[in-house]
C-alpha cells in the first residue's frame, strides 16, 4: 500500500472522529471504531463497539455543549496496522451549566478493515483540566 495514502486516511479518520463528537453523531462516531475495539478511559476498559457507543452516549448526555479539537502528534504505519498519539482539547459545558477545558491525549492503535482505517484501541489520559 501507499504509505502517504495510509497516513492521509488515518488523518481523515481522526478528523471524522472529532467532527462526530462536535455534531454528537453517535452513528458517525462509532463508525470510526472496529467492532472488536477497546476503549480505555480513566480507570475503565470498555470492549466492543456496542459497549463503547453506550458508554459514549451516557457520557455525552451529561453535557449541554462539547467542542472537541484534536491533532495527530505521532503516527507509525506498518502494512495494515498503525499506532499513533492524538492530542485533544475540549471545551465542555455540563447540563448543570458548569464549564471546563480539558486537555488530553489518546494512545491509539489503528487497523485497515475492509479497505478503511478504524480505531482498534484508544487509551485516553487527561493531562490537565482548567
């Protein structure tokens, strides 16, 4: 495969993920994940796309507004798998009106499935909250 095309496709995946968060589009968001994906967030490990989507929808219900921005900091592609790090900045307003800015990072694993790149594992860490 073409390494440049693979990197572009992964960049597009990261962008599609962020766009889905900002639009609160669960179908588009979970479409970025493999069915057998793993999401590690805080002290939780969620396995499988159905459980991942349910967890995300429950979390998103607590926010009136979410503005999610991300950029890919590192990417290594080998054939049909890749690893990378994505840095995030989120501007959040809860349904109670509380506001905070959250800075975080994902350590990611990607795979080409059915000709498209998807997340197979995402491990999120909060780096700072303001």
